[in-house]
């Protein structure tokens, strides 16, 4: 089956669920869905396929209570979103889906567990995997995607790899020993180091690397040494500006600080691992209010971490003092994927280009 | 500098430390080393390089106390090991180094923190990074390395990648959506799914994939769906036996079970994700005694998990009952990298070939 046929089939299966509700109502029934009971008691061994699957127990969800009606409403919204996503050949992360529901009023999800669970229900109802709906989890593993040609001396010989043309969608994974790596050629204007795999995949899907000449580096949380060393070398040897894009909370600012200034534990390596010229692009506390981003309340630990950053020499600049004090006043934090609440293109069409031109990089 | 020159320089720098002790003794001094004090108080900003580095405070470690003498002894053993490793063009993980010290009598490390710390000391003393000593951390991110040609339909076009010839040492990273993946060709006899990145790198370095026609899959702990789906498809579509190689503890047996039988949470996907033909290769509880592996005492949680597995239908076979009861008697568990205590080649030259022929796979 071609990718296009697979997408058409997924769309059809999803819309089929909504058609069922329509038929139920036309027949004078309160709309409902049936799903197998998802407990240990309802797991059975299937001799033929030799795997454990759900047994015959089913539970019914009918719109005759407010709670269940809202559940079906949420499912309808998700089906609508996925149908559109499939039609446009787009994809999104489970986290982005959760944020997208911000705009769905009463159909807004309370937590990501709830939207994840609903996607599993849709998998059962359609007999398809979530990948067929173009939904992906967060990726892990530091990786590079962008207009960069590298040469890696491996134990099996020398490999030349272009980080757009010779790699799959997971990109080029950074090896442990980056001293075996040479940067041969590039067609880039800057490097953007990204905290989460979800945002890295977003920028790749939106073609941000091609449009702006960006080398995307997936930090995958607190970056490994090899990743920090790659950033340093891209900055130093290739003379490329490096910007760091993280969540807007005190723990993420430390990710930026470890890229830019190094850490206490590996201070003996700072001159090799740190990229002092690296700039923080966001999420800035001021962005949370400027863009009205979905946010969470700061916890006590968050507040303590922010206060400790106010006395950390690595954050002793006017910029950081202002941003940190602003955040302590607002008492809010936002994740980078929260931009999805303004549409999947907002981050690449509006937010990042604005920030990059403010910073004088593009 | 060529790889060979870099290795020679690292060897020289390491041996230079031991030469220092020799000179001290010849001059009638008790041997010692000096290191910068590694605390927050001794971190200074370097205006020139714009990074934070250690200041001038130093602490001295002299062999005039038993504790410090043993510390220097450990350092001497590590230097000896690294010197040999560099001479042979080998490498190892920080975890393996810790296990290798099993044979060093009083120079044996109490915990991996201690050996990691000693490596950092050597970095400071030699002004080199641990990569120069051919030491690597655990890798993360599920990946494939082996005689397998894949075709991935990416958003940027179709990519054909041979998982030995067109990838770096981190291998081919498994994308989130493996339905975009086709297996084009292979020259393999079986697939080995490996729990830890350290063991995956060990098999790659030892050429196990080439010698035995093995496709190596790095599970990276509890495997993601995409990884389980790849294993299923390699087994089903390519008709390749799949073996699972994990640590020897109850949590790792669950990794095997999730590959072979699926999990309760995704039971609706078992037929797509589970590989019922997958066989467990080890570490078996019986291996711990047969090979006298370095081991740890079972915790209360381990014992409870093993007991719960005795009533889990997925482990209701004679083989598993015997192994689990044996482990409950021995009260011990071992990690897969513990084989390093018998030399870096033991796992690929002895253990795995023996098990594979026992299991009828080679």
C-alpha cells in the first residue's frame, strides 16, 4: 500500500466512528462506543497468534451522562483534527495533540495521560496504529539534521554522510566519540540546539532547516558531552552562531547554561565543551505572557531553582535577572511544544523568525 | 593528527603519570599526585576563554595513608589497562571498566561512581578527554547495526541505507514511524536485541555482526513500540530468528516478555508488536553461577518482582520457573556487561556462540 492509500484508509476508519454516531442518532439512539475492558482480567492468550490480547469483556460509553458525552465530544474533536492532519500530510507528537486541545473549550484535555488514552481507544476502534494517524511519541537520542556534510572515521572505515540527504527521519545520530568526526561542508547560517525530540521533529517537518539554513541538533534534555562538543566545534571551527531552544522553566535554563558555560562537574572540560557565544532563544518568561502560552503554575521546587539561579554567576546578566524576576512574579512556566496551541506552523513561521531577527542572526 | 598519533599521545600522557611516581620514589619521596580542588568554591571565570574552569586551589593525594595509597594503586591499574587498550586499538564503556577492576584485588572499585571519578582525575592530569583513552558512556536511542539494507520513505524523499556501510558508529536510528521502512535485503542469520548501549557497542566493536551474520538492535532499556515493531517484522517478513540479550534481573526479564508477548497497556497491538518466536538468550540466573559473574544481592523489590513473575502467565514455562526459582535461591543478579570481568572478548567469543548453538540458531 502506498503512503497515500494508507492515509486515505486511516481517514476513512476515523470518520467511520463519527458516522456510527450519526446513524445511532438517526435511529433514535443516544450515541455510544463499545471498547474492550482494558484490565488484567480481560487479557487472553491467543493460541493462533501466540500473543496476549484483550478478551471479550466490553464496556460501553454512552452520551447519556455528562462525563461520557464530553468524552465522545473529545473523541469527535480528535477525529476532526486527525482527519485534517491526514488530508494535509502533516504529523504531530502526542504532546502537541494535548496542547492543540487548548482551543477546544469543553473538549480540552486535563492532562496528556487522558489524550494518550483516547488515542489508544481510537487505535482499538479503527484497528490501526497511531502512526497511521501521523502521531509520534517524543524521540530520544541526540541527533543532527540539516545542511551539513560530515565524515566519521568508524572501525569499519570512513563514512561520509550528508545530514539531510543520507539519513532517515531520525537524523544523523551523534556518536560517543566525536573526535572521529570531521565537518566537511555546510550550507548553513546557524545552528539551533533543541531540548525536546518533539520540537526537533516539528522543525524538520516544517522544513525550517531548508528555509532558514539551520542545522537542527536534538539535545534530548540535558545534553551529553559529545553533543556539547559538537556544538562547540560547529561554533568554533565552522564559525556558525548557536542558539538554544528549550522549555521555559528553571531546569531548562540550566540546559542552556551547560551548553554556554559548562557545568561544575566537568569544569575541567569547559574549554572544550562550552560554547560561550551560544545564545538563548526561548521559551523566555516574557513569551509566556506575550504569546499567551498554555502554562503551568511554578512548583515550590521551581521557585527555589529560579531563586538559586539569581545568585548563580552564570545567570548574572541584566537579561536573565529581568526574565527570572518576571517569571517569579507571573508564577508560570511553559513548554516549547506549548506553541502548538497557536497552530503547528506558528513556531517556525512566527516565533523563531522573529526571535532570530531580534537577535541579529537572520 | 591521525587516529594513531592521537592514541600514541594519550598513551604517553598516561604513562607520564606513572613515571612521575617513579621519579618521586627515586628521589626518596612518598609518591603523590596533585589535583585542583573540585568544589564550587574553586570555580573561576576565565575572561579569555569565557568559560568557568577550576581555580588555583589544589589538593594533594600522597601514598602516606592507606586510603590514598590504594587510590594511587587503582590509578596505576587503570593506567595499565588503558595503555593496553590503546596499544590494541580497543575501547570500552565506563561500566565495563568498573567490571574489569573485579580482577584487581585491592584495587577493585567499590562502585561505578568511584571509577568514573578516577577517569575524570586522569582527564585533568593528562589534559585529554576520556574519549582519547577510548572510553565511552552508555549510548541511548534505539538503533540497528548489521548486514541489513533498508529503504525509508522520508518527507524529503526515499533513502536507501545499508546498516553497516552507510552509517556511523551509532548505527541506523529507528524512526518513530516504522511503517515508512522497507527491508530490502539482508545477509543475516539472526537478530540479537540488546538491552544496553554498552553491550551493543561491544558486539559492534568485536565484529560479532560480521562473524555470525547478526543484525544488532539496541533496545535501550524497555523498548519503544517502533523498536518492537521492527523486531516483529524482521522475524515475520524476513524469517529471521530473534534472540533477546538483557541483564539477569526480574526487570530485564520483563523487557524480554514485552518483546515476545507484548504488554497489558498495548495488548490491542500485540499482534503487530509482539514476536512470540523471540527467545531469551541471557543473562540467565544459571549463568551467574556457571560463569561466576560479578553480581549484586537481590533487593526486596527484586524478590517481589521475581515472585510476581512466577504467577505471570507469560513466564509459565518449565524453563522460566526453574531459572526464577534458582535466582530466588541464589539471591543474586548480574548485568550483561558483567561478562567484561572475564575479558572484553569473552561475551562474543565464548558466551554468545555457546548459547546460540545450544539454542540451535548457529
